[in-house]
């Protein structure tokens, strides 16, 4: 009689190493059904860029699984129905997965767990995505969770550091023993049907576990020591790790990153504290399931946002007339990623200069980022808006041209993404509208035709934002 298999259900953990659910499945000694479900019964579908990334990530995972002697089954539909079919088809006796933290997925997983258990299956779940799960770090002084990052991270590190000292990440298995019969796989349908944009987005990226490791090792060998200063310079391609899409798809675990970073014997505290912001964002999401749709601070519910489709479109397409802002938004659309410093500036511009609801920006990033993350994206947008936990105060309004002058003094970043300005002298690169007409002529720029004038005046937009804020609090 054929041995009954166990299911390993991959979700946001598209890797073979340091995958606790996979390791537990292998330990049973039974044949494996390695499964990914493109779930259709999901509250918020992944955005376009993230789906492109997942397509390539799943291809990479599938290749790695094949090299180890098994195959990845891909299905599309409702998770419960698919799992029921597979259990019926294969007589599987157990299922293993790593946990997730969005409210609707927690609910779905709970239901799946109890239904499969009722059928007699052994169901086991693990933490494969975080250093500590959202309920593990609670303030001694009371309350469910920390609302301020610094004390949260101090407390979290007291749990993480001792855990990590002896932690040896699970190695990738040498071989995988797949189920004897090959199961039907649905074709992957994650790529957009009507655009060739997906090819362009993936230029400069490589999805998959091996690529994630190359990136981490490169970063630790040559860049992490300079990270505290270099992380603010958007033209410096190695100033930050660019691990976010790999982390978001689970191609590498935060535990592996922590372990490798500490083993480098360099000063990695600042870098690891950014991983801490990712953890903190998950704490906020877990305790505030509507983080992407509702103000964390209810007093922001009285804020009077403007509805202005034309302005929103100009922002989305990088045509605001502020070169640093436009460069960021074009980088986002072209590469599926934007430098963190510029994210803060473009978000502040939308929320404060244009007075457009942060949820519009959150949704645009959700669709365009290859690493769009339910926790970090929502928490970061609310952070910039001032409506979030431990947020930047609303009255902190980034000046888009001084930010450009400070963090892109030679204009390299602007020239890379706003090429129509590339012949402009550095002195005017962040303020083309101030250049004398002879300078504009020499640079072949006709304002309004080749590049727009600022869509709002900084000083008056700032005053309007502050007045609106004041009014909302009366
Ligand atoms: C408006 C806005 C939206 C954002 N949306 C997302 C998102 O959808 N997904 C996402 O992963 N990050 C998001 N971030 C956070 C941050 O910008 C990115 O994580 C970072 O730019 C990714 O580049 P990196 O991997 O080179 O980061 P590094 O600087 O190398 O940092 C290492 C890792 O730490 C984590 N990290 C760094 N900064 C933050 C932060 N502020 N908050 C949470 N985690 C952080 C990421 O996982 C990152 O990969 C957003 C920030 C802003 C201001």
C-alpha cells in the first residue's frame, strides 16, 4: 500500500532553507505534496507588481524543488476547496504551514485548520516570517502591545538576541521525497495580460531564494558598514540591502538575515533595527486589522481630504514639477521599488502638499511595489500621514526641493529617472523653474512642454496643509 503523504502548503515562505513548516513535514519521513495556492477568496488581492514578483519567485521555487527530486503543485481557487480535493485525491494525513497575520487570513486558516482536523488530519503551524510573533512582546506596564517603536524594539531584542545566539537556521534539504503520482497543476496566471510592463519591472531584479542570498551576502560583505549614512542617498544602489521583495515573498527569513548579519562581525545594529520596523509593523497590523483602511488615530477621521483626480494622476505618473518627487514615482513605476528616503518625501507630498487621502497613496504603492506588504505599507503610510502609531507629526512637512538638494546634491537620482532634465546644471536640477531662460534653452528644456512647472507652490501648500490640520482638530 502506498505511504500516505503529508502536505506542505507554501504561502509567503517561498524557500527551502529555514522553513520550519517544510522541515517538520520532512521530519515525518513521509512523501511530500508541495503545494502553492493562488487564493481567490482573499480580502485584498496582491497588487500587480507583487504578482509579477510572485510569478518569478514561484518559478524559482519550482526549479529548486525539481532539482531536489520532487515537484511543486500549483492550484488556483478557494484554499479550503483545493485542500479538500487534494486530501481526497491523495489520502494525505497531515498538513504543515507557516502562519500569516492579516485578519482575514488568520480567520481563513483557523477554519481550514478545524475542518481538516475534523477529518482526522494532523495540522501543524509555525512562525516562518518574523523574529517574534505579534503577541510575543507585550509591555510590562500593561496594554496589549507597544505603540512606540523604541521601547518595543528594546523589549523585542531582549527576546530575540538570546534566541538567536544558539539559533541555527534550518539548512535546505539535500533531497525532497515527493508524492508518487504527479498532481495536476494549474497554469500560473499572475502576470498582467495587457501590458509588457512586467518585463521592465523585473529588469535589475532576480526573484528566488538563491538571488536573495546573493543580495544579502553582497550587502554584508561590501555595504552594511556604511549603511547608517548611505541608506539616505537614493542614487547609491548599494546604500540599502534591497532585500524587501525577497523578504516579502519569504525567499529569505528574517532569522537568516539576523544570523548572517551578526556573523559578519560588523556594526549591523542600524540595519537590524530596520528589520525591527518590519516586525513592529506586523504588531500594529495584528492588533489593528484595518490598518490599511482606517486611521489608527481616530482624531484623523475629521480630516478634510481633497478629491482631485487630476492631481492624483500627476502624482502617480511623476509629473508634479518637483524633480525629486517625480524621480521617486517614476522609479516606483519602472522598477517596482522606491528608495525609502524618497518614499517619505513623495508620501508627504501627496498627503500634505496635495491634501489627498493617504489611502490613495497606500493603494498606489500596493499596486506598484514588488514588495508591497500588508503591514509595512499601511504602517508607513500612516506614519507619514501622522495618523499612525509613533508617527511623524502631521506638521512635519518635507520640503521636496531641499530634500532633493540634501540627499541628491549632484542630481544623479533625478537624472536617472527624469532624463528630460539631464542637461540642466546641478544648481537648477531640483528647481528647474528657477533657471534663467538661457540655461533652459541650453539644456533643451521648454517648461510646461518638456517638464511641468510645480503643480503647487511649496509655501502656500504648506500653509494650506497646516490650516487644514488645525481646522480638523477644532
Ligand atoms: C510610504 C512608505 C511605504 C512603504 N511600503 C513598504 C512596503 O509595502 N513593504 C516594505 O517592505 N516596506 C515598505 N516601506 C518601508 C521601506 O521603505 C522599505 O522596506 C525599504 O525601502 C526597502 O528597501 P531595502 O530592502 O533596501 O531596505 P533596507 O534599508 O535595506 O532595510 C532592510 C529591511 O528592513 C525592512 N524595513 C526597512 N525600513 C522599513 C520601514 N520603514 N518599515 C518597515 N520595514 C522596513 C524591510 O524589510 C527591508 O527590506 C515603506 C515606507 C514608506 C515610507
